[in-house]
């Protein structure tokens, strides 16, 4: 069964290039910098209190966790 080839330009244009997604990516990168996570580090910045619920990118609200742990937690 042949798989359909992904159109990355279309994905960027329709989703990743939107102002809201660009802002979200900027916030994630900012949190990674504040934790001192380097490029290639598999850990992610986790917000103890999610931004959605009024949390900030303050270092006291951040912790470095594995991708699996962060995705399991979600934005509770």
C-alpha cells in the first residue's frame, strides 16, 4: 500500500506559518533557553503551571523533563 508523500510547504503555509504558531514556537524556545537546554538535548521545558492556566516562563515555573513525561502530562 503506497503512502502519500507529505507536502511540507503546504503544512507550513496552512499551520506552522500562522502568527499564533510562530508565537507559540517563540515561547517554547524562550523556555528552553531559560533552562539552559542546548540544541539536540532530548529533554523538553515543562511548565509546572501551564501558560494556558496563567503560568509564565519564569525559571521557577520551569523544569526539564523527558518528552514522554511532558506529553503524558499535557496541559492539566
